[in-house]
C-alpha cells in the first residue's frame, strides 16, 4: 500500500515538472517568436513592397500594351475616316464641276483640268494643270471653279499648262462691284494672296463686304464670275485715292480640279 502511494507521488512530481517546463517553454517560445518577428519585420516589409511593385509593374506593362492597341485601333479608324472624307470631298468637287458645265452650257469650249503642281514658295501666283497642247489648251483661257474666277492660262506646253492666279501681280481683270461700279482687279505681292480693286471713278459708295465680279468687257473672262469680297478700304492723306483690298473667293490650298473655258471662242 505504501508502495502505491509512493508511485503516485512520483508520477505527480513528474507531471508537475512537465507542466512547469511546458509553461516555461511556451513562454520562451512566444518571446523568441516575437523577437524574430520584430527583427524580421523590416525585411518582410521590403519583400512585400518588392512583390507589390513587381505586381504593379506587371499590371503597368499590361496597361501599356492595351493602350498601344487602342492607339493602333484609333489610328486605323482615323485613316478610314480620312479616306472617306477625301472621297466625299472629291465627289463634291466633281459635282460642282459638272454643275458649272451644265449651268453655262460651255460645251466643247470647256475642259476640266486637274491641278498637278503648286510651288509653296509661289503659292498665290501660279499652278500647273494636267492639260497641254495635245488637249487643245490655249493661252488666255479663263480658269474657273464653282463660279469663282481663279485666273487665266499663261503658258501652254505639250503635256501641261501654267495658270496665273488673279492674285498674281501680272494679272489684271476688268471688274465691277455689285452696284455696277467699273474698275480693275489687280494682283499683288501680298503673302496671303489678297488683291486690289481700282475703281474707274473716285465716287464714294463702296463698303466693306461688297462683292467684286468680272465685268464682261474683257474678251478673256465671261461676265458675272466672282472675284472676291472687299475686306478693307483705306484712304491716302490726299483723300483722292482709296486703297481697296479684296479677298479672293477661293482657297489655293484646296484647288484640285478646275474648269478651263475658252471664252474667246464661245
């Protein structure tokens, strides 16, 4: 009996020792774990940031690729739109050419020429068309677009001709205002292609916005073609002469096809 009590006592002591060691071990382990976490946190934080950055870089590269694809698709759409606009514009110009031809019934005296060359350093003086001697072109044929006077043929070669614009300093056109005042339209050296109207009388009555037409007196140009609109009237000190600046009714940069009319053989 005494032996059993002694055995139980030994077991109790061993169990108590195990509990004490277990408590000490767990406490020490938590302290060690906490210490390790504190010491390793800066490194863990850096590793986390690096991982996050790598993920962001991957997403950023994906965004760049998607953006480039969108730019490419946008560029293709713009090209298609530009092509459609060009076709639309060309159809509009050709329709205008046919309308003018039918309106004036020019028949065999009318030719349709395509502008093939413009000198950017001489833009408002002259250009070339794709018709020449072989096409029946002659000097002084009137050049028209959409009922606007563009100029006249100044030189004819075998395969092409040269057209002097009304803004060319060498070109003078018999003209009149919308209220019938006669005068002369004169080209100038203005950089923007503006011209001047010199009335045959010093009477007042002209104002900004008045339209200048061909008078029909010339044997080169038919009557009633639009030349331009008065944009400025300035007086000299002696009040005897007025400088009348006119803006032509066409845009040189947009000239593509033109009507060429041999008015002298109407």
